[in-house]
């Protein structure tokens, strides 16, 4: 009987102290900083403290008036230093963003609507794409409408063993 009461009290203690217990006094609130102004275009719904810069459609940041967009003209997917292809820019500046990479036959190889997305150089079958010249298309517009992009350029994909 004594062992039964001991086991019951341990079980009760574990249930009361469990974080999912609504009567528990533990607090597992994660603090996240961001823009807390609901009128801002980068309003952070799940943030609990103010942090960073709030952006508005009618008042773009000075960095967003003419944001830079850069990418590598030659890229090696198997490189130990830079194994993902990406376009460098300030992500929050863009209201619209579309980047597409086409192979030499005009077939779409990669499509992204996120300025932060990176591509590993892999096909849908988890094989590396062939070495060669690819077409990169970037279509974008800033949040304040200060800049529109419609770029079509070549990117060379190579492998070290192609020399």
C-alpha cells in the first residue's frame, strides 16, 4: 500500500508540473523582436518586443529606394565554399519577386518567389544539373515602386572536373 501511495503521489506531481497542464505555473513564452506597428508592411504578428525598422508602403527605407541585386556569373554547385546559388539583395525591399533559371533548351530548372531562397544545383531527381550556360530571369518590384527589374542574363554552371 505504501508503494502504491508513493507511485500515485509521483504521478500526480508529474501531471501537475507538465508544461501542457493549463494550471501549471511554468511559462514557456519565447520573446521575439520585430516591428509591432500594425500599419507597417513588415508587421510581426508573433513578436513580443519592438526591434528593427518598420517599413511602410508610402515611406520606403532609403536602402530600399535603389536596392542592390547581385549574383555569381560562374558557379560550381559542388564547391566547398559556395555550394548554393542565390541572388544577394535586401529581401524586405521587394513587394514582388520572381527568379527563374532555365537550361539551354529553355526548360525551367529553378523557380522561386522568395528573395532569400537558395538553390543547391540539384534537379527534381536529386542529380546535379549539367555543366553549361543557363539563363537567369529576375522580375521584381520594390515595395515603394521605386525600382522595377526585368533581367535576363546568362549564368555558367561548371564543375572542377570540367577543366
